């Protein structure tokens, strides 16, 4: 189990939401947070309570429950990937060293806390931070490294081919 000290968190969005009932409006705060260790582990969580500090704690707990492991190739991603969640579409492309994080606020925070330093991103469709963050997480979860793909296809890995020659 990983201790909480290893994880950093960042608030993506705070919204005041309300539910209309017979007695009037019930106001709450919805907080969307991203939690990561900058080493390939990242998660997004949502907390909704009447007080912002409690909503933040709830969102951090939720993010730790929904962590994904990101396969990385140095400081970038191994290949181009398309993440999708409802109306949110996020395109993630690998970039040369020194390019930096070319991303919006939401996707940029997720990539930063995942430990990705060089990537090109484009969000297509919605601008809702919650939907965009889930789409980005979907894309990062679908990343595969070279060894996994070679084993899946039954091809000799590049290391094995080098030793055989």
C-alpha cells in the first residue's frame, strides 16, 4: 500500500450545484480533483458535500480508488491514443524531448501528475472539466508499451532479437 505522502493532488474544478426540492433549493459544492505520484500513477475523483473542505477530502478518497497506471516511454507516451468519455474526446500524441506539456488546464494537470513531461494534446467536443478528465484517463489507461504489444502479437521482443544475433 502506498502512503498518502507520495501522492500530490490538484483541484481541477469547484462548482456550486443545487437540487430543487419541495422545500426549496439544496446547495452543495462539487469538487473534481486529480491525484498522482508523478511516476505513472494517476486518478480523478469527485466529491460533493455542503462544505468545500469536506468535498475536497471526499474527492481525494475517490481519486485514490480510481487510479490508473500509465505506460510511459521516458518522459512521453509510447504512442498516439484517443480517449473517450460521453461527449468528451481527448487526443494524446507523443512529443520530442523538450517540447513540454501542450495541453489545456484539465488534461495538463492529469498529465503533469502522471509524470508525463512531453506530450501534445487536443480536447475535442465538450469543455466540461469532469468529462474531459475522464476522457483523458480513458486514453492514458489504453496506452501499451512495446514489450506488451510484441508479446500479444507473438513477435520476438527487440531485446531477444539483439541477443540472438
